[in-house]
């Protein structure tokens, strides 16, 4: 029965959703419980579907030139960026998996199926809540964070903005073996909406140095008690400590899960480019020095000083670092990494394109 409902959402006007639009509730007094949505609500929708089929001569959508059952019922996942818009109509479903967004519509209703409430126009989307566009409603779901991951189902149409495409940068770095992401099961595992940790920043630093193979082959003893021995993390940290790339928080702590800020990661990249070293412990001017070295623009320095530092910004700095000449070498960082065999010219040329919307 549930499959039938999913297949026919784009054909039927969701009568029960119209009731929600007429009498909105709130989180403290939801209009519909989960048991109602799974029981009486679906029964009513199924009855409405049957009535529509009867009036239409019982045609299946695929038999009537419509979407196939698989196409209609399937959820589509996509990484999106700020100001991208997903236009949805009656019966379409939207699920925000990461990031932030809002919904705009002039009439009708958008139902938060997870809570059983109506989300008003201009309302903020909750992560991992399923939203259903009600009868006679056309809604725009707008991305408000720098990056996000959305799932949608139905006849939605997608409109891209010209905002900075951190997602494309991450995909390009992955194609060049400089960014792997995590084990998160959505959004390609990029986790661009999360704050990077000290360990993640260190791993990226070692990759842009072109020394990941050496780090993973390291077999010494990591001196920090809070880094689990025998793991790849211990190899990265122990290697970096032995090489003098990092000093840790103390003689016994590295704090691998602690967040890293923009100055700290920018300092790492400056060291990879030969414009700084571990001997420099004053990071207060790291962003300004990065501007002087050609790594950052004035607008990017302002952005990094203003905004929370997320994995999206870590990817941004790493991506544009590839264009910067390594101190005293006459080669860009990308050319040096190709000389070290980290990636090939073909892999760089084949990487997903990134529009150059530098700040």
C-alpha cells in the first residue's frame, strides 16, 4: 500500500494536507502524530488516489505518459550550495540531510511530516525532517548555508546559484587524491558542514606536502597518549611530530578531536608552501601572511576572520593553495605534487571543474 502511495503522489491532491493548511498547530501541540501519519493519514491518501484513478479510467501513470513508478518513488540526493533553489509542487517530498535552508511559498502549506506540523513560509528547515508540499502549493526550498545535502522525491526542479562551489572543490581534490572525506553515508562523505578536527587538518597538511605515503609507512611510537596506537591516526601524528611539523598541545596530548581554526590550518598550508615553519608559534598573523604570500585574497581573509571555520573552508584554502608558487622553487604546489607522483596532469585536468568565484 505504501509503495502505491509513493508512486501516485504526483497525481493526487493530498486532501489530508489541506486540512493541515487550514488549521496549523505547533511543536507543543502537533496536528498529527507519527502513528496518525502511518495509519489514518495514509489510508485517506490511498482513498483519494483510488478515487482519482477511478475518475481517470484506472490508468497507471506509466501507462498515461507520466513518470515511471521507480522514478516517482525514488529519492534523489544532491550536494548543493548557498542560494541554490529546489522548486517543489504538490506531493513532492524534501529532506535536508546537512546544512541549513528555508522554505518560501505564497499560498497553501508545507507539512513537516516528522513533527506533524505546518512549516510557515519563511520557516527554517530542520535537519533530517521530511517535508511534504501540500495541495495547491508551489514552494521554493532555498539553501542558506555555504553547503548542504538534500534529498527530494517527486517532480522537483533545481536551480543553481553562482555562489562559491565548495562541493566542486572537494570533488576536485578527491580526484587528485588530496581529500577523501569520511564514512558518512550521504553527501559523498565530504562533511563540508562540520568543523574540522586537528587530526583532519594535519592529514590534509601531510597530503599537500606530498608525504602521505611516507606517513602511512612510518612505524615509530606516537608520543601522545590521546592518539590510539596502531591506527593510521597515530602514524600521521607520529610522523608529523618526528619531522617537526607539529608539536602537539603538550608533551603527552595532541587533542586529535579538538576543532581547528582558520589561522591554525592556514599556518599548516604556509608551512607546506615554504613560507613558515613549526618554529613559528605565533599564529595571530597567519591570515595576513597568507595574503602576502598570494594564498588568500583580502576578501578571503575577511571571510575567514568572520565565519565559523568548517571543512568547506579547509577545502577552499587547500584547493587554491595548488595555484601558489612554492617558496624558492619556481613551481606551483600542484606542479610539485605532480613531480612527487601524488596525482597526474591527466587527473588534474579530469577533475570536476570549479568556477573561479574567489572573494
